[in-house]
C-alpha cells in the first residue's frame, strides 16, 4: 500500500458502518472501492461488500452508454452535409429562397428535438440526445442551447468533451447527454 491508500484505509476505519454504506453508492476510483470493500468485509458485512463490487461494474457499464467523439463527429458531418444540400437548393432558385433559408435556420437550431432527440445524422449514427437527469429526449429549448454553443464555438465545442459523460460545452449548458442507442438499451435491460 502506498501512503495515499493507507490514509484512505485509515479514514474508512474511522467511519461508522452506515457512512461506509452511503459511500458505496457513490462514484469511487477502483482503488478506493477495493479499500471500501475490504473494510466492509472486515466488519462482517459481506453482502454490502459484494454490492460495492456490483456498483463498480454498473458504473463502468453506465459510462459506456455515452456516444463517443467519432460517433458524434460523424453525425455532425452528416448534418453539415444536409445543411449544405439545403444551401445548394436555396441557391438554385428552383423554389423561393426564403423557404430553404428558413429550413436551414430551423434545422440548425432545433435538429435535436425534431425527431425525438435525433437529427438526421444522429439517426443514421444511432445516437440520441437525452435530458441528463430524466433521460427523456431533449426539448426544443435544450436543442437551441446546444446548437447555439456549436454555432458560436464551432468544432472546438465538439472537441472539448469535458467529462466522463462525453458532454461538450453545449451539452453541459443545456443539461443533456448523447447516448449510443444500442449500448443504452442493453444497459437499461440489465438494470
């Protein structure tokens, strides 16, 4: 054991059992979780120690449901291509310019709330924008906030995935997450 591990073990020994049990439901590093499990086992609470292990596995499974940077970038590129096609339509003068321009603005700002949390690019990539707390599809307001950040910051916003949930700044501001549909449904079925 290194000094940090020893200090953590000593602190866990000072805590009451109910405090340790409360800690077991929080996000801990693998090392801290192992120390907590040892302390619970030493107090003859093996079922709680097993739950600490299960929580660790569940936490890592939960983190894997979020869409990766390549998935998100591919979806964004598809959406940019669709917007580009709309621009070409507007320039062709086949239909009045106001119609494609209106569609471009609406699609750019509200693309994530039009099709139940999916833009066309997200639909193709099988990823969805959900509200962070409730896991319902994002609202038009949240889509507007997310996409305004992308318009202002551009590709920098997509490259700055700021936490374990792969949230970009726009997601963080709108309180949304982007999930991979298949991994999310597998995770939900195991719960």
